[in-house]
């Protein structure tokens, strides 16, 4: 991992530690009834949707298209490598989810993808270094040379805004985790929940339970 990415990841973990410590102290001061626990994952399930043709490229410099989604479950998150908080927190959630999947060994053939919405700065090398920090099996993907990446973003409903004016570069994006089934169709969307303090987050165990149900239903269809 290069020095720049290492420093940003360390900074994220320091900020998370401060936040966790604050929330722990806060819960001791106020009534326990005022601090809500995480709600169940906010999973949107619908009739599986086919994705329009797209051609992306992985952090291994391999082409990645609709055909590469066939035969496996794919869990996709999106963001950018210089994201200060949301992206690393989401990837940490997926690291824990990956551990649960491997530990329980009921769901086979699951692949985790991280799609960068900032390909101008997120080179293949930077993307490779970033995703490998969280899990060596995670795959980073980015746009290729054509515009078919727009199909990918649109079909999944990704919300992205990039501003580059007056020497200020600003990236904002939505927060969601997508589930693609072995037929290469969008099967469900995991959305974050909001606690009483207004923080958006995912709970790995809740996502895993929903994923397990979806997997079992898919097998008996």
C-alpha cells in the first residue's frame, strides 16, 4: 500500500475510534432508552432486473462485463478511494460479511466488488492497493474506455456527483449495497439504517440473514 493511502486509512480508523468512544460515553450519560440499537437491514427486494450491457475493467486489468456476473452471487458497493469515512466503513462491513459467509459455509460462490465513481483519480494501481487492504479477495472495478459504464451506474441506481471547479475537486455519492444473482440480474438492494443519533450504517449480521433467505429462495425457485 502506498504511503498516501496508508495515512488516509489510519486517519479513518482514528476517527472511528474517537466516534465509538464518544458514543460509549454518551450512552452512559443519558438514559439507555434514548439510544436505539441498530434496526434490521433495510433490504429492498424486487423482481430480478436484467442489466444493460456494460464493459468495465478490474484492478487486475481484466475486462469485466455482464457475462462475468453469471454463475455467482455478486455483492457490489461503490465509492472512491479518497473517501474519508463512508467508503472504508462500508468495506469494513463487507469484510465482516465475507467472514460470516465463509464461516457458516452455506452460501457458495460469492464475490465482492468495489466500483469507483472517481476513475479519473482512481487508477488501476490505486484501486488494487485500496481494495486489497480490506480483503485480498475483493475486486476493484472501474470504467473502461467506452461509455457503457453509464449503463452500469444507471441500472443499479447509483447516485454520483463530481465537481471540479476553481481548483476544488469534490465527489459525493449515495450509499447502498447491491446484490446480483447468478443469472446476472439485480436481485436486491441493501440500504443503510439510521439510528437515533442520525448515523447511517449497515449491520453485517442483518445483511447476512437477509442474504441467506434470498439465497434459499433462489435455490427453490
